[in-house]
C-alpha cells in the first residue's frame, strides 16, 4: 500500500475521533447548561399532592417574575441543605408563562440554585385547581404546601429565612 | 351603680365603633356586600370616584398594575371590556393597589407611561395610602370586583379562564356577569380564583 494513502487514512480516522470527542463534550455541556423542566397539567401535580408515605413534601408555587418568590428561593436552598439526609422532597412548581420560558425560566435557572425538582405547571383552568391545592389559597404567589402522610400545612405568604421553612417541615414531621 | 354605668358606657362605645365602620371587613367583601366609594388620583391628574358616574348601571373595578406579567397579559382584554361595556353603562376603573416604595415600577409616573403606551381608555388610578384595596379584599393583580349601580358586589375574581392563551379562552367570567346584570338575571358564576402577583405592601 502506498504510504500517502496510509497517512491520509490515519489522518481522517484521527480527525473523526477528534470530532466525535468534541461533539460529545458539546452535547454534555449543553445538557448541563439547559436544564429541561417538565411541563405538566394539574393532574400530574395532583399525583404528587396525593402521595401518602413517610416522605415530607415541600411544594412551592413560584415564578421568575414574582419578586418575593425569587427572594425566598435561597432560603429554600438553605433549608434543603439542612435536611439533605432526611426524607424531604422539594417540588418547585413554576407558573412562568410557557411561551416565554426561553426568556424567563431557563436563563434564571442557569444562574440560580433551586432545591429539588422544578416543574412548570401549564394548566389554564386555574379556578379549578387552585382550591385543590388548598381551599385557603386565592391564587397569589408565592405559597408553599408542606405535607407528610395526612399532615398538611399551607403557608399563604413568603418566607423571611430558612429557619421558618425548617420549622414548618418539623411541624408536619411530628 | 358606678360599675354598671362604665359597663354600659363601654358597650355603647364598642357598638358605636361598628356604626361608624359599615364597610369595615377585615377579609374583604363577599358577593352581596356594599362596596365603598373612593377618591383616587388617575394618570391624567384628575381624581375619580364612583359617585362621578351619574348614569352608570354598574362598575367593573379591576385591581391591576404595571409590572405583573399576568396583569400585562390582560391589558388588551381590559381595554376591550371597557370599549364594549362603558358605552352600555358599565365602565372599567383600574386601580393600582401596590406601594410604589416597595415596587418602584408601580409608581404614578410608570402608570402614566403604561397608560399612554397601551392607550388605556379607562381611568387608571393609584390606591394612595393603600386604604381601598384592603376594604375590597383584593389579594392579587389582576383582581376584578363587579358592582351594580348601588355599589353592591355582584362578582369577584378572574377576567376569564385563560391568562396565557387569549385565543383559547373558554369562559369569559366578567362578560358573562355583565350580560346577566344587563338582563336583570342572577350572575351564574359569582366567584373565581386565578394566579396573580401578590399585592406589594411594606413588611
């Protein structure tokens, strides 16, 4: 076999491998920068709200455009770190506008920490599902529902620190 | 005898308090309550009261603001409501319930910019001192209170059933309520809930 052909063959093989490796890292870093947020209707959230086991659920309703929601997020992150070993699950339900997530939710998530799992609730008939979260909820956000088994606490306002959040977790745990 | 006098005096004093606060309701109005009038300054510098509208058959009072995306999403629909129903005797009056010192985007200057930019056809007034919205019991923006000509509350809640997709609205709560009032019929759905921004108050 001619040497030139061999050299070209080896070169193209190495180049292909190099490109595959580059592509792999681009895909990986892309996945890391863009967290995919599941978009759900209320029935999917209702499944979470109906959980009856030994896990404490903290379900927070928020949006990137809601100033008090954003201000209390670090307190939830802090509280989640404190209870990291325990059976506590944070579900952060975003009410951001589904058509504008690329301008609002995704850029915000790329720069900020959230505890647990973020889901986007896209269910227009809010008048039907708001009372199913809690009868005292009139629709303003932020609000947080805490529950474990049959024990439930609904907090109709924002939190001022992680300590307050941990106190409610403790309350439903007992 | 002296004690009896003080007890009776005390009771009368307490009863007297109630006499002077007929519209004082810590949790806000329910459908059927009589709503308070107000005197609030609008973006045009004029002051607005319900009493100014001598020929009104009712009022569509909407607590709304500049910054809340849900309120913004409804702006076109609020303009349409006013354009349709003000000529029929049911004007829209938009009230901004927020404290501008807590939410600077909701100050009077910004209200004027918004009103001019969108071409609001209705009064857009500021609840200066935040004394009106607690009496109504508004808890979010937007939040609608429909009153009849005598200021009795006929409907409380959302404008329609789809904030994000105007083209997919199935139920227009406010329009349905006004059409019932026009026909002298009972409003079928008098109370609804919706997602909105909380009202900004100093903490």
